[in-house]
C-alpha cells in the first residue's frame, strides 16, 4: 500500500519507525540508493554525500541491508515516490514537497535513519518534567486539577544548513532559423551559444550570424549586399522547469556589426557599422527523453529593437538599405545539457 504524506510527517514517522530498540541485533549487508530526478534537482551523488554527512561516516559493507528507490516527479510542486526495503519489510510512500532540494533532503534523512537508526539530523525533544502527585488524605478535599493543555503541533522541516541544494547545470545549443528586419528581406540565421540553468532561471550567451541579402537601387544591378553578426546575452525565467515542456521567458541585450558590400558601380567599397539593441524572447522547449537532464529541443521566437538604425548607401545613388525599427527571429533550438 502506498501512503501519501507531507515532509514533516515523513520525517517524524522515520524517526519513530527506525528508533533503536533494546536487544536489536546488527544485520550485515549493504545500503543501496537509486535516485531519479529532473535535471534541476540534486543528483544521486549529492544525496549520497548528504546521507554520509548525517551518519558521520561513509556508507560501507556491514551497514543495515536497506534498498531505497526514490523518484522525484515533474509535477509542480514536485512529489517524491519512495520505496524502502529492509529486513523488517517494505514500505512505499508519496511525499509532497516544496521543491526538489527539500525532497532530496528528506530522502537523505530517511536513508540515513534506515542505515543507522541512531543517526538523526533533528535535536531530541526534551522529556517533560513530572512533579510527584501529593498523597491524598481523608481530611483533605480533593482539589480539581486543570486539564493539561494540548501541545501545539510543530512542523518539522529539513535543516537549511548542510542540506542538499540544487546545482546549476551547463548547456550548449545551436539554433538555425529565419530573421527579418536587420538585412534586406528574410534571411537565414544561425546561432550557437552556451549557458547555465537553475531550477527556474537560466542565462545564455550566443553568437549569431545573419547571412547576406542584396538591396538593389533602381532597375539596374547597383546595390549593396548586407550581412550582420551579433553577440547577445539573455536572462530567462522558466516557470515550468523540470517538466516535459518548458516555457522560457527571456529578456536581454545584443551588440555586433553590420557590413554592406557595394556592387554594380565602378567604384565599390565595404561599409561596416556598429549594431546593438534590446530583445525579448519566448520559447517552447521539449525534453522528449525519459532522462530530461541531457537534451531538449523546441521553437524560439524573438523580437529585437536596435538602438540605432544602420544605413548603407552608394555614392551619388542614395540609401540602398536601412535597418528596420524592429527585427524578428524564429528558430529551432537544439540543446545539450550537462547536469
């Protein structure tokens, strides 16, 4: 039977069920932990390290024979599906938590208490002092005692210091697409970049190339071939982190240069003009693999506004092209993640 509990109830139950009893014999064996969680959660090595921190020594042969299978779901808030098997039997629980870090801490506490029942990250509760009752005499009337006040329940949470924290993960990506508004007409765009992602945030740095497009003056062949490159940085909020579908909402800045090469006139030259601005971006990233820590793919849409509008002209013929007030990019981003 699967029991569904909250974090406080899970910790309290663990300390009750695994409290050492007098006359218990030691059981030789090995403790095993199987941990599955989204990429933004602590990994198995971090959970195992926290277990060893709680019990005060490394896990080794001769520990209580315990097998723990723990899986953190992609729900918001996440849930911990936990199975603990030992010599005394098997138990399964579903534990609700605020985030992955809290559920990782709960798992570490439960494994530590199962391996070493004397280990506990919580201070022992002081025993209430009991005053001796006065002896009753026939000549003394019984004085009614006030009823004891109900003790207020205390919610137990994992310790904040020394716990398991979600670690940042590195990413690299490539994003081919189509751009409009910077060079004449729509053109092919290719971006490559790298970044760092957390549970609900990410930062990316990317280089992007806008391939050349021609701008023609009049009916002849005279014109300018315009291309551009830019380097952009963006910060993103990811409200749906850890799920199959992620929705990054981003804002950032970019800077670079545009180049125009004249053609169709006796004297041609190349013009280079600085280019920069601000951008807003949104995406829909899919993590189709069962282990979503490694790969994601999806469309990204960007709106960009340059601070200045570079213009390219030919001597005596006028302006051949001026950058638009706004630019648009639609791309497919393919991302590799390194938890």
